[in-house]
């Protein structure tokens, strides 16, 4: 009895082990770096970044595209969140950070320790327009002024035929239907940018502070951008905010800017970034901007999420400096921005922004 | 609704005044009641909006009510209540089947869409939109589960041996009680514990495969202890006594006599314990994180695991969402298959490895 | 818990303590003690990591109202969802247990029991998938009906969530998830009812229900309560299903079960916020986890106490 038990146990473990061995043959889409060194671009190594999950999809596009130029360079991007990304970069754990917000004073001081006196670069390389999406039968075009958007999301405007909405849309027939505002349930850069916009542009109508956590209670809350989109899709009369690229078949509202209503597009989003002021008193290559949320300029769409790439101007070793320089050059190039647009639906940066970024990238050196 | 001799005169053996023992519904009465109810429900359904769920609910409610009334008229209130409870208890079981069946159907229906070779052979590196797979996540799940088993089984087994063979007094009672309590630790708390433990040594924001294994071990150890304890208690004392009589030391008795006798039960218990933790998501979410590439080293950097992969593919699908959502459902299907497979293996072990008692 | 009575202490081992014996017994004892250490470690490390949040000034905690006002709505949401689950699951589980032990054909009983146990094997994230894709949308018409007809009760006050991702939905999903454990423990107790009791009841002319009412339920009461408490512990700590399904927000305290605004639960809040949190936010989340740990610990200890107390005197029967 004992012997046979043992034999059977052995057979079983052999069977299990061989199943494991079968699966352990490597992912078909991952190439081994060591095998093919020194072709094409000539650079090799690993570049490590961490930060905002908002630009993760774009980063996937960039690293895939960059791989076709420099097959021997691996770009690892860890979507730990903006705060975590900045923290890890400043602690020296990563080569660059992705962040939805620029470094604050305290972090800038830390950055001096990390990168030395020549400072850091902060490049707004990822621009994603945030659309106000809605699900309302029979209404193809919807115009909303900032105050109306704030009123809806603050739950002061509760039906679609409210006079405020009617005033923005004199030609539309608005039904007497309840509005269900949908917001993100998780902390997110999208929420932070959206509330920042409302606080800046809507004045009295939006009494809350900008924050990554949705400040108003009582709306429908959904997890992630896709959650918001599917919640709006599922609920007639719903309205929410989400990355434009994921709006799908939902209605997208035109937002009031000055006297006109602007449709969210890649161009109108890039335009507002270009027209925003660069923050003063920071490093020479620190292009952190103060987004012109309350812009009145024609054709500027003010609800955008920008995500920065943060890195050192001066790296300790030549290899890292070369890698960061080369990768960032690709990221801001037309190809790179196109790759991100395909992967994440972001808005390609304008030529002016590209020139500005390139000046910083050219300055990257090794100590 | 049924042939009846209702209102039959009370016979002389009536033990209670409220009972009318004159009649007894025929055996087919319940079936007749529900067929009739189905017909009624169908007519109601035609009149209003038809819907399978509503039809079933109407049928059950009308049938139960009809049977109760018929029984009350024919058989008296006591039997009527008995029939009512029978209906209620059976529907309770029926209700429990609704989620099981619908869940299996939904997961299989949506999961098979991407149940293909690429899903098992590719990771998500460089994948935009279509294609891609969960190779990295499957490997991560296997590695972390293996580590968890390596940590949990020795500790759990030794503890069970202590409780059954050595333990006595307050320590034994304390361990028994706290193992029970430990089975109730929420999985997310186990994850936070592993995080808090590693943060002290490695600093904030740390994510490692081994952390996930530690977190899962907190959940797995009590399960192993409980099942091993039950099994070891079943080993007849005669075997131990026979070994002692031959002068075999206690530890060799345990290793050579007790454990081999209990091996089938131990194997079943460990397999079920693995099944219990392999689908855990929350502790891995906070300790292991997620990555797109294959990382086979649990001591460095993030690892992808199947449940976390499924979670992120569903909630952060990217552009366009359909591809990632399909991947998420396939990952969910594989998870269910893994768990069910382990359950089947556990049953097979207990069947084939059980000591053949000659009694 | 099934057939066992602990074996009599095996007859004393040989008087000579061999080194092998010492090592083996010590390592077995060590493993047992290690479990106590782990449990103490869970408490200590959680305390250590939540300490910064406990001592931080109120405005640094997310929401800027201090730790208590951050955690309290979460505690409320956790308790509310678990309470709904318990209310739904307990009668259902007792019904299932009765069906399997006393109604179903003897030969089928074991298979049916196994089928119900399958519910426990399904990973919680898959319940989340099922809840958001299958259950929630199908509940919306029912919720609308509730609002129209019972809307005057604050529990069913509108406006109804158009997606069905509400507190009541979560309660139902959690109920399904704890069904197997509550019914398994009830089943075990019901099958332990002495045959003498049940046969005596039947011999007196009782119907099956009267027999159950007189013999089975009283005998199994503490088992049902204990099982329900264990289920409660499970429901309190459930994470992923809630994180995926519930439309939870900073709604604070509300008893409206079918509207869009629902308080979040502690566990789901951790799962949603943790991956991208840094600094004091992480400590705050760990502090909330500590609260959850304490709550579930108390519930589980109470449950075990009830179940074990029954086990103690059931031997006498």
C-alpha cells in the first residue's frame, strides 16, 4: 500500500512539474535583449521610470515605438501614481518620473540633492483632453457654459430642461428628465484636473477646492475612466467626465470659453497648453506650466489633463544620460506623439512645445 | 385545482380541534399545482410584459399559494403549513442556484472569446489594442502560489502535529482559538500586514512578489492547520501505540506512521487551501502590484498575477476598451478553471490516495 | 469538526528523550507559537504603520477632517452592507441547510451540498465581474418598482441609480458569497441533531415542519447564530466584489439603499486608493485597515465562542 501511494505521488508530481515546464517557455512577444546587441540605434540598457497611471497607456505606445528604433533598450514604467513616481525619482530609485502635477517647493529642494545644481527638466509631454460626456436621447449637440457644468456636477441643476441649460442651448429640445452626474470613485488625476477647471472657471457656482477625490456626495460613482463611461452609457440622463479618447459613442459637450463653445479635440487641447504661462522662478529647463483654465481665447479647450516627464539635466553616468536623452527625444518627436495618440488617444503636442522640450533634452548631460 | 373530498365530515379520531384529517392531497398534487401556476403565470405574463425571471417568480409564488390553499381546505392547517415550508425550503435552494448558474454562464460566454493560444503565450509588453495575453500573469500567479505553499505547508503541518501529538494545556487552547480567529482575517488586512512588514525594511512604496506570498500565507496557514488537524485526529491510536511498542521514537512514529497514513487527507487539505488563496486579489493588489512584462523573480520588482491582471484589465482598459475587457473575462475564466480544477484534484487525491482499509 | 473526538493522549513515549525527538517536538511547538507571533505581528505592524496617521494633524488626512471623520462613513458603509448580507443570507442559508439535510433525497444530499459549496470556491473578483455585468443591470427595473411603490420608506428613497450599482446590490452579492459558510455550518449542526429527538417528534404525529420546529431548530440555534456571525465576519472584510461593483462616494451616512450615493466600505476603499497613494495617505488607509481588523476580530471571536460553546455541551447529548 505504501509503495503504491508513493509511486502515484511521484507520477502526480512529475505530471505537475512537466505542466509547469511547458508553460515556462517565455512570452512570445518579449524579446531577449542580450541576443541581438549592437544593431540599429546602437544604444542598449534599461531605463526605469515610475509615476502617473494616466500616461501608462501612452507610455506603452512610446516604449513599443521606441523599441522599433532602439531594440536593445528596455523601458520599464511603473504606474505607481504621481506622488509615488515623484517620491521614487527624488529618492534616486528611478531615472525619470511621470507626474500629473509639477513638483512643489519642497520637492524642488529635494531635486537639487538628487540632480545637483543644474536642476531638473519638467516637460508637459502628455496632453489628454477631458470630455464632458452625456447620455441624452434626442440631443445631438450640447453646449455647456462653465457655470452650468459646475451647477450640474454640484447637483444644483437637477433636470435637463433647467433654464441654465436651456440658455446655453436655445435650439435644442431638452426633456424633463433627471440628471445623474457620474464621477470617479477612485482618486485620480482626471478628477483633480476637472475640479481644478471648475474651481478656476466656474467661480461661485463651484464652491469646492480642487482635489483628486471627488468632493460632492450623492452622484453615481464609478471606478476608473471606463467605469464612468459605462455608467454613463447605462444610465439615460447621465453625465460624466472622462478622457475624450474613451468617450466612444457618447455625446460630448462643447464647453463655453469666452463667448463661444469649444469642442474638445486634440488641437484645441494642445492650444490651451501652448497658450499657458510657464511657471516662473524655477529651473531653466523646468517647463511646468500654470494651465489657463479660465482662458477666453478662441479655440482653446480648457479641460485637459497634462502629465509631465520629470528628470535630471545632469545624470551621474553617461549611459543613463544617453538613454534618457534619446528616449525623451523620441517621446516629443512627431512619431512618438503619434504613437501615444494611437495607444492612449492623447493630443499630440504642438511644434512650439516640441521646440521648447527639445531645448531641455539637448541640455541633458552626464556629470 | 385538485380532486377533493373537501368538507368531509370529521372522523372520530381527530386529535386536535383545528385539524381536518378527512382528506389527503394525492401525490401528484404539488406538481399539478405548479403546472397550473405556470399556466396562470404565463397568461399574466402575456397580459403584462413577459420576462423569464418574472415568469418563474410568478409560477413559484402562485404555485406555493395554490398548494397552501388547497392543502388547507383538504388537509387542514397543520399539513398546509408543512407543505408551505417544503415549498419555501426548496425555493431557497433554487434561489442559491441562480447566481451559480448565471455566473458560470456569463464567465464562460465572455471568457471564451480570448481563450486562445496567444492568451497563454504572450504578455502585454508592446501590446496596444488587440491581442496580447496573460502569460506573465499566469506565471506570476503560479510562482506566488508556489511560494505561499512552501511557506504555509511546513508551518501549518507542524502546528497541526503540535496540536494533535504534543500540545496540551493553555498553549494548545490558545493556538486552536487563534487559528480559528485567523481564518477570519479579511484578505485585504493580510495584504496591509505584508506591506507594513516590508515597508519597515525596504521603505515606502515597495512592491515584491514575495510580499504577496507572505500575505497569502497569513490566509493559507490557518486553513492548512485546520484541515491537517482534522485528518491527523482520524489516524487510529492503535497505529501509534504499535509503533511505540516496537521502541520507535515518537518523532519517527509521526514521520513514518502517522503522516503516511494521513497522506491522502493532508493532500486534499493542502490542495483545497491552495484553491482558497489562488484567487485572492486584494492582498496582491496592495503588495505585488501589476506590470506588463514577465517578471519571474519574486524578490525584485512588481509581478503580474492573474486576479490583479483581471481587475486592471476590466477597470483600466485603455483605448478601445473592448480588447482589454475581453482579456479580463478570459482571465476570470482561467481563475475559475484553476480553482475548480484544484477542487477536482483534491477529490481525486482523497479517492486514490486513501489508505485501503481492509476492514 | 465532524467525527472527531481528540485522541487520548498516546501512551507515554519511551522514557529516553532522543535528540531527534527534542528537535521535532520543539519545531512543532515553534510553528504553533509562530502562528501566535504572526497574529501579534499583524496587529503590531498595522499599529506601527498607522501611527503617523493617528498622530497627524487633522488637515493632513484626506478630506481634511481628521482620521475619525475619514473612517466613520467607511465603518458605516461596511456595517450596512454586511448587515444587509446577513439579513438576506441567514434565512436562505437555513432553508438550504434544511433542504439538504431533511428534504432532499438522501442520495442527492451530498451532491447538493457540494454544489452549494462551489459558491464558496469562486474567487471574489469573479463575483465582482458577475455583479457588475450581470446582476446590477437586471436589478434596475426592480429598484424602479421599489421606488415607485415603496419610495416613502427612506430605505428605498430615489432617485434610483441607473446602473444598479447600489448598496442593496452589494448586500445581495455579499449574501451570495457568505451563503455557503452559513449554510455549511447550519448543515453540520442539523445533521448532528440526535435521531432520537427527531424520531420522537415524528412518532408523536408531528408533520415534518413541526418536527423541525420542535427538534432541529432549537438544537441547532447556536450553530445558526455562530455560522451567521462567521458569515458576518466574511462580509465585513470582502474587498474586490465591493470595489468593482459599488458606486461608493463620499456620501457619508445614508440609509438610501437603491440610489447612486452610497457610503464606501473600508476594504473596498483601501483596494481602490492604495495602489496610487503615498505618504500620509497610505498610513491613513492602513489605520482604516486596522479598524477593520479589530471589528472582524471581535465578530470572529464572538462567533467562535458561540460555536465552541455549543460543541462543548453537545457532547453531553
